[in-house]
C-alpha cells in the first residue's frame, strides 16, 4: 500500500469508530514508513474534522463523538510513543497551553501541543476546563514565552478575552495565541491576542514567528 492509502485507512477506521481497525491501520502506516506525526496531523485530524461535520449534519450523535474522541486519544498516545527521541530540535521557547474554563474540548489542543513539542517548544499543558488563573500561574512559574488558549464554543470564547486581560493585569509580557473551532483571526484582533492559528501546523509556524525563530 502507498502512503496515501495507509493514511486513508487510518482516517476511515476512525470515522467508522472501529478501535481495532484504527490501531491496526496505525501499525500498518508506521510499518509502511509513514511518520507518526503525519498520521496524527493528517489522518486523525482529518477524520475528527469529518466526524465534526457529520455531527453538525445530524448524522452522528454525542455518544459516538465521545467514542471517537476516546479512540483518537488512544491512537495519538500510541503514535506519540513512536516519535523518535533523537528528533530533538533546538529549543525555541516555552509554551503554556490549555482549554479555557467551561470548555471540555481538548483534542485539537492536544494535537497543537504535540506538534509544538516536536518542533522544539517546551510545552506545559494546563489541561481542559481550566480556570484562567491556572494559565497565569503556570506562565509565571515557567517564564512562558507564549500562552495559548483553546475554545471550541461560542460561549467559552470569552474566556480567551478574559485570559488576555488577566495576563496583562498580572504584568506578564508573554505573547498570546488563540485557537479552536469557534474563534477567528478577527476575534483575536478584537481581544488583543498576538495571534490566531487555524490548525496545528499553522500554530507552529506562528509560534516560531512570535519567538523570532522564523
Ligand atoms: C469531539 C467533540 C466533543 C467531545 C469532546 C471530547 C474531547 N475530549 O475533546 C465531547 C463529546 C465531550 C463534546 C462535548 C460537547 N460539545 Co462538542 N464537539 C466535538 C466536535 C464534534 C469535534 C471537535 C474536535 O475535536 N475537532 C477535531 C480537532 C482536531 O479540531 P479542533 O478542536 O478545531 O482543533 C484544531 C484547531 O481548532 C486548532 N486549535 C485548537 N485549539 C487550539 C489552541 C491554540 C492556542 C491554537 C493556536 C490552535 C488551536 O488546531 C487544532 C488542530 O488542527 C465539535 C464539532 C466541530 N466542528 O468542531 C463539537 C462542538 C465543538 N461541540 C459543541 C457542543 C455544543 C458541545 C456540548 C455543549 C454538547 C452538549 N450538547 O452537551 C458539549 C460541551 C461540554 C463542555 N462544557 O465543554 C458545539 C459548539 C457549538 C458552538 N459553536 O458553541 C460543536 C461545534 C458542535 C456543534 N456544531 O454543535 N464535544
């Protein structure tokens, strides 16, 4: 099987919510020489986006989404273990990331964190449904260069705005980034975030620019 077919098999297995087939397809892709990151970034992320679309069209329901989220996390964890340890790039900066209070969505945030890590950022993940003060405390503790906040719902986007206000109030000068399904570049501008990124690949590019590495 070629690379595209191997990736497609991973994507299809996740959309079908077939955990056994998904794990096997991941193994097959790895054995076929596909990089673990590419499997996460392309196949798994695409599948989850499709699942999101199916949910929005009423063709998939919440219990199925929960299964999808669960098996995607298992597959991601397995693939992360396969990222070669010698792929340690030069350290670019320190990044604190989390999903704001009231919001339990953490799949995309997890993908962003993984990609930042393998690209040279020291990443501190403060989790999901995280009180804003926790972002601030962690940023102070690790002297963060960037704080990134994820929000997937229109109701929780306001947490990103409040986080930026709180960081400023507490005198932190780190850069801020926002992302997630609900926010936009326009929202980022409106709330005074330094940057918005639409997906994990873009998040890495933007983060590198913010720390002056590109
Ligand atoms: C999976 C999912 C769930 C799972 C979450 C599991 C988990 N552990 O994450 C479960 C089933 C728990 C869930 C629950 C709910 N969900 Co939900 N969920 C989704 C779904 C289908 C997919 C989200 C996802 O994982 N996408 C795949 C990832 C890879 O993409 P992503 O998150 O967008 O992340 C990418 C980018 O956004 C970006 N990014 C993400 N974070 C960050 C952060 C930074 C700093 C940067 C730079 C970039 C970045 O990079 C990522 C990778 O490329 C979306 C539909 C959708 N279209 O988004 C609904 C959706 C987000 N959910 C929704 C809702 C309403 C809910 C519930 C309220 C449902 C309910 N009625 O009970 C609850 C929320 C409870 C709560 N308090 O949070 C709505 C939100 C509507 C809105 N606009 O406000 C959506 C849009 C579905 C819909 N159309 O109704 N959900």
